[in-house]
C-alpha cells in the first residue's frame, strides 16, 4: 500500500512538473518554480562575487553619472520655471547636448581603462601585450567611416594606440612569456 502511494505521488509530481518549451514544444521536466531558480541564481552570484570581487565599478559609476545628468536636468528645469518657454527650451537643449558630450567623454575614459586592464590581464596570462598595439594599427589601417572622437563612445584609433603605447611599460611588468 505504501509503495502504491509513493508511486502515485511520484506520478502526480511528474505530470504536474511537465511542461512544454514555448517555441519548440519540446516536453521538459521542471521540478522547481521559476522564483526558486531566480533565488538560487542570485545566491550563487553573490557567493561568486565574494570569491571574485569585481575589478572596477564601471556599471555603478555609469548609473551614477546618468542619475547626476538627470538630476542636473531637473534642477535646471526648476531654475528656469519662471522663464519663457523659448528660453527654457534653449537652455534645456544646450544642457542635454552638453551633458551628453560629458557622458561620451566618460565612456571613452571607461574604454581606455578597459584597454589598460586588458593589457595587464593578457600579460598575466602569458600573452605579449605589445600585440595589442599592432592589432589597433591594423584596425586603423582598415579605415572606414568613423565619428569624430568627441561624438564617440570609444577613443579614436590614434588615441587608443597612443594610450596603449604610454601604458605598455606598466603592462610589461606583468608579462612572463609562456614556455
């Protein structure tokens, strides 16, 4: 009798846990609810971060910059609340364009930092970081349409190569060629 109850419970569990993948209609077994999967993944991610802290806080920094940009726009909007619509629009447009150029400058700074970290990590892994310079020289030689650096999220090829060359002595301190 106990065996029948266990088998029945198992069958009920199996039937209720079966579902279909929406696009392919493949049958799948899902014993855990989605909320439990999300909770488990968050716990696992937090454990991973404890053991492997992020190198930099670029994501948080970017969000903070965007919030500051929005707060600046709101403060300007309040400060101009007694001005005419034309005056207000002129200042808000200028603020939007100017603050976006500032955000682009921060993007280029983040890209340059990523290049520097990439040089160090590749050097630590035994790869010659000097190859990055020849890589970007080849990219620059391909040409093609590129926006002016001021309007780009990335440094120009020439700036990137110059920055890599300037940082190379630091990266080479970490370089130990593979045998």
